[in-house]
């Protein structure tokens, strides 16, 4: 199936200082993003942060007020959508209801005046790539949600676009199908080597599939990095709290270290100003120990390979602790904690 799309080549995509306003509302606020050839980048952020606007601006579906869009080094800012050569998949099923799966996939080829036998062959190969060989003759209402999104993916890829844009393509699907399909999208993307931007508000999804994740807030990118970089070295308090499960506890910064509950920890950002702060600690950096910080167990959940226990500190702060399944603290009992790792100051006390 990859030979079908043999002309797909990873291209670099660059958004430089993009601004877009709706009235007085900044949807995109000086947003810059560089995507490498063949890279899979997720745009992740809360509702209204501008993810969809960024994707639509890249596709040429939305005009921008200022900034430059480059594809493969070529300035496409003034080019119409059809010249930009992008394949798109949207959240809601966008198949033509009066066409079969095969005809839906052929549609873009028909627009490009590809002859009938080539169309049929390429549509069949694209449907095979998404695992729907035998569903060519079905109409949208005869397909499940997941199957419809597979057809939409085949339709987006069959014209061999330069870039693949996915706008929450999985969010209307149930959890199991969502996970299956994201793995499949990742497999196909890797096989083709097609540069891909994937919009999602689901952090687990973004971390699971993307080479790099761009965390957005208020129309701009707060940080872009590999999932591990974002988790371990968040550049801002927003990223620290948005990615992964975190605990907030009070602390006092002194010259690059922070005193938390009577223990000293290094700060990820040692330049943090001295004084009282709120500190973010990851659940796996808090350990159950024979002695240390006293806490009362509120609840404990078995999560298969690990256990997560919620405890209440003396000052009433609730904290999540992650530990092995051999320890099974009972609600109401007193346990002791020690702190490891690196703390991130996420705000004033
Ligand atoms: P969601 O996850 O909820 O779709 P998003 O991150 O994709 O959010 P956008 O849809 O890009 O966010 O919207 C960014 C901002 O621009 C929001 O404040 C939104 O209300 C505003 N906006 C988007 N489209 C329009 C429009 N056509 N007219 C006016 N305001 C708009």
C-alpha cells in the first residue's frame, strides 16, 4: 500500500508569527511553529486556545492578519487552499452520504481528472491501507464511526498531499476505537513519512502518538517538545500542570532549592525568586517510607501495574502518591512520605 503513495515526501512546515483576531478576540497571538519533514506534531491545549484556527490557517481555510506560512521553504501565505496541497480529516464525519466509501475516496482524484481505472485502483489501495478492503461499496450510514473516520483518512491521503492535517479526528469515537485508530493513524503516518499536524485537547492522546507536542494557550505555543521533555522539564507553570498528574503543595524557595513539608528539593528552574510558592510534585516523586512526612490515607486505587493512593497532609492538602502494588495502605491509617525528584514552582503561595 505504501507504493500507492510513493510520491509522498516529508516536507517542512513553518508558521511564523501568525496573528488572527475575531473582532477584539485574539484567536492566534504571534504564534510560531516549525515542523520537521515527516514529523508528527500534536497541537494540544484547552478549549478555545486556537488549535483549530491554527490548523485552518495552515490549510488556507482561514485568512490571517499577519505572519508567514512556509511549506518546504515556499511562502504559501497568499495561496488558496487547493494550491497548498493538504489532506484533512475533521472531527465530525464528513463523508458524502450519497456516495459509497470507494466513491468518497475517489472524489479528490475525480476532481483532479484522474482516469476511472486509476481512480479505482488508487481508492482500493487507500482503503486497503486503512483496513477497509471489503467495505468499498458501503454508504456512510452502513459504516461505524471508526470506519467512517478510516474512510475519511483514506480520502485525505489518496491524493498524496504534502501535509496531513487532523482536527480532533477521534473525539467522536468511543474510548476503545479511539485508541485503536490513533495507533493505526500513527502506523500509516510513519510508513508514509508524511508531515502531520494533529489537533487534540486530550493530553494522553497527544503524548501517545506525537513525535513532539505543542502545548497551546491563549493563541500561542507555550512549549513544544517530546512527550518526555514536556513531562520532565516543563518550561512554564501552565505546561507543568497541564501535562500529567501533579500535586500542588506549599513551599519556600531559597537560592535555587525549595523547602517542602520540611524536606529540601532542587528546583527545575533554579532562577525562581526566593519566598513562598506553590510547588508541583509528580505522584511518582512521592514515596511511602518508614518515616518522614505524616499523612492520612484517604483512598487507594489499584491500577494494574501500580497503585495510586490519595493522602491528606497535616495542613489538609490532598496529595496523590504513586507506588508499587505490594503496598496497600488502608483508608484512615497514617503513612509517612519522603519526597524525591525535582520541584517546579507553579505560582505564588
Ligand atoms: P476547541 O478545542 O474548543 O475547538 P480551539 O483550541 O480549537 O478550541 P479555536 O476554535 O481555534 O480554539 O478558537 C480560538 C478562539 O477564537 C476562541 O476564543 C473562539 O471563540 C474564537 N473563534 C474561533 N472561530 C471564530 C469565528 N469564526 N468567529 C469569532 N470567533 C471565533
